[in-house]
């Protein structure tokens, strides 16, 4: 693992535990020499995880759409800030840069980013690990919902196991290091002519 993309909130949330979880993840990334790839903002736990990696001597690449750069919320002290034209381009660039993906607590945007990248893995578009850092039980209901999707036969067991979950950043990254992606069906039809 050379680079991990982190999806997370642009606010701190109600519990101080969320910010502390971002700090712990940032320290662990820097300790391991893993570059943080994230959404490029200076606010919320997005800013916290970036600041923590930088303060610990690590590298941080931010990817931010021009519309958010125009609102002056981008982080000005990153190793590298990449400005893209759209949210879609942001996700694609983050995917290209990262060797794995972690969701910290966040709102609908965080979930949308995580689920798109998880779906890409399910479709075989990449074979990178996708993890959920379950800080302070924030994702308990989502984890239960994954189980519900499996029970209702909307999520095959081998795909369910692709969502790596832990409450400890070091343990989650260890799961990344030992991750073996399942074989997946290809949904691209062969040329029949």
C-alpha cells in the first residue's frame, strides 16, 4: 500500500470521537509511509486527517473540483492539490491514485463515494480493498444493512466480504495488506460477430 484514498465528512460530527478517529488514521498512515489521497478540503474531519498526516511528516494529495476550490475551502498546505472539473472526475482521479479506500464517518457524499468505489470492485473494474473505519460505532447500522442485503439475496457473500470493517486504523490497514479480491463475473459481453 503506497496510497490510500479516504472518504469522509466535511464537518466534525457531534461526537469528538469522529475527529479523534481521523487523527488516529492520519497518524497510522504517516507512520506507515502511506500517502493520503482525499477530497482536498480544509474543513471537517477531511481537514483533520490531512493536517494529521502532514504534521506527522507524511504526504497528502488532495483532489478537489473547481466549484469547491472557488468557494475557498481547499487545503492550502498539501503536498499536492489537484483541481478537477467535476465531482465525477474527482472520484475517477482518486480511484486512479489510490491502492485502497477507507470510509471515515461522513454524510451522503461519503456514502456515495464509498458505494461507487465498492460497486466498481464488485464489477471487477478494480481489485483494491475497500474498508470502513467504524469509529465510535458510526457505521453499525450500515454494516447491519450489508448483512440484510446478503440475507435478502441482493449481495452475494463473496461481495459482502469485500467490505473490510474495523474500528482500529492499524488493524484495518493490516486487513488491506492481506486482502485477496474474490473472482468476479465480468459484465462486458464478448463480441458475438
